[in-house]
C-alpha cells in the first residue's frame, strides 16, 4: 500500500545556511583571485581565493531571480564542492530524512511569486522561503523521482553537447569546404602541399577550377512587395514572409500575416522551391532556402529573392556561402548606411561568389546536408527529451503519477 504524500513548509524540510554567507564586493573580490567558484542569484559569477562551503547545496535566488519566468528558466540550482555564495542567493541543505536532489527538483521551476515581496527589485525573504509549501512523498519515492529526473537531465545535457560539437564541425567545414573544396577523389585540397591547385582571386586563394562570379550574374533578383494600409485591407489576401520569418538556413512559418496581391503580383512575388531569401535589413544577409514548405506564399520588401539562373550555382551551395560571407564580414562593406543599415539590391548584386564545377558543388552540398540532417535530428531529439522532462516533472512532483519503489529500497 502506497503512503500518501504530505504538504509541508520548506522550513521543516531544509536547513537554511544564509547566516554563513559573507558579503564581498567586486573590488575586494578582484584583489582575491583564485580557483573557487563564486555564486550569485542565478549561477556562477566569477572566482575567488577560498571557499565558504564544500558540500552539495541547493541555491535559490533571494533577489534578481527568474521568478516571473519560472516555467522556462530555473529559479534554483545545485552546486557541489568548494564554493563561495554571495548574499543574493539563499543556501539550502536538506535535513536528515529528506533527499536533497528531490528538494532541488521541487524548487527549480516552482511558481513562488505569491511569496515574493514587491518593489522595484522583487525579493524572497528568508521567512517567506521557509513558508513555501511543497508536496513531499516518502523518502524512497523522493529518491526515485530525483533519480528519474537526473537521468533525463543528463541525457538532455549529453545531447546538447553533441549539438554543440556539430555546430563546431559545421563552422570548420564551412571554412575548409568553401576555400579548399573537394577533389574528384572526395578529398580536401591541400594548398600547402599542392599550391599549384590554387589561384589568387578577388575572394582570396581558391581552387583553380573555381571562378568568381557576381550574384547579379548568377541569380534573378527580386525585392518583395512594399507593405501598405491598402495592401493590408485589399482583395486577394495572401500569406507572406517577413524579415523575422527568415532564419539562418530555415524558414519559420509561425504567425504569418496576409496582404493583397493582384494576379500580376502573385506571379511576380510567388515563391518556388529553390528560391533563396536574403534579409535586406536587421541581421543583414541572413539567408534561408525555400524548400516548398507550403504552397501559394509570397514575400515582403524587406527580403531579396534570389532565383538561380540556369543551374549555374546550386541553391544549397549559395546558402552555405552566404553564411560564410556573413562570418567573414563581407556584407559590412556592401550595406548602405542611412538611419538603419540595409543591403540594397544593387549592392547585393556586386557580391562575389566562387563557382566550382557543378559536380563539385553537388559533393560539397551533400557533405553540408549530411551534417545539417544530423544536427536537425539531434535538435528534434533534445526537443522531445525536454517535453518529456516537463511532463514528468508535472506528473511526478505533484503525485499525479506515483512511482513504484522496490520493497528493499523502501526498507
């Protein structure tokens, strides 16, 4: 028979160690360099020469915490080992018979706004901290809940590390593949061992088989339709993409708006598979490839559409080159500086782009696509893990779903 949960104030479950905090200002800390982590309301803020604590603890913001964003940002975190904690974080240690990790999971995304004192800087007093009511299962169930959530959290961190490594790999590939290319044997060309395979160009040192072209010679260019009150209320309303919908390498279709497009304008501004969309303003040059995600969609004036001419340059290759160009600052010299910097069609048309042979472009795009597919799969995976974690926290920490604990563990 399962034991029912109890509801208790936090002060009956934990010891609050705030009296052991020692305030130290930034100037004094600067005179005390060292290797001990120095913690504040929302995480580590630097280093100091010696510790105040050396044990597992839970820290909960006293002021300046993420109290209003508790659903998406943590209000508590765990530390272990030598540490110094400033006076902007409450220091919590679980009492005997209470699992410290369970206390952390109970607090990390808890809505405690009703316990917060008002004012210009919201503050959780120690008295209110102790009065926070939490639901508490028997100790074996506390441990099992914490173990499940810790395991899931570790899987999320591991996946995030894989994603970070893939991003680093993409950065390296971007430079190597777009400056050295891949030869017929599938190998990167080596400019040091085989300088004869390279030539100087307006783009720098590039493979001999590559030719520098201008964007205006490679693509039909079209700026989108200007927004207006008439267009917003006129007939033939159609969805359109704005600057905010164009992200690096992908299109967001959330919160689309509509405006009027006449039949002639529909022909002029309709997107087709393989069109490249380039932001005129904002993050200048930000580019995405339209892959026909939906039909009958158009674009506004803040976006340039590049439509390849006769297959001279593959859209997938151009997409990666635009990212490479942004990282190299190539758009800085091209942007027109008025009140707001923007990339005019005339300036964009002058951008030089390397044109490898089509077969090599295909090899390069294939490599990029493989890495992108792997990164996308990991993004989907970590998204599912986060959704699972959110659901499990809601179920397990409320007792809505009970955890079976083996009799030997309960004993």
